[in-house]
C-alpha cells in the first residue's frame, strides 16, 4: 500500500476548484483547523478513490459530522463544509 504524503500547497493543488483553493490559501491561520481537516479529507479520498471531486469532499464532511458527538469537532467540520459548499459550483 502506498502511503500518500501531501504538503499543504500540494493539497490545495489537488482541489477541483480554484475558488476554494484561493480561499484557503488566503485565509492563513484563521482557518488552520479547517485546513487541517480538509487536508485529511483530501488525503483520505485520494488514498481510497484516487480521484478528488467536490461531491466526495462534501460527502466525507457530512459523514464526519454524523459520526461524532464532540461539539468542537462538529463545529470545525460544519464550518469546513459551509466553505466547501459555498465555493462549489452547481453541476450544469
């Protein structure tokens, strides 16, 4: 099994949408927890599916909310989900 190690800049480069990439890059430390979470979600998706989509990110974040009772974690996941959804274009 190949272990996937991506640095922050490489993770942003894998995002399917440049608006989302720019948002996280420009946020700096204000979204540090959300960036760590998003990075973990991206690595997980790439390791299991090999292909990254906004839909896959959104689905994993919803699963994360449903699988925890920790209010702090839920808040971080919810905020990350809101950012991803806000920066995801509708399918045409």
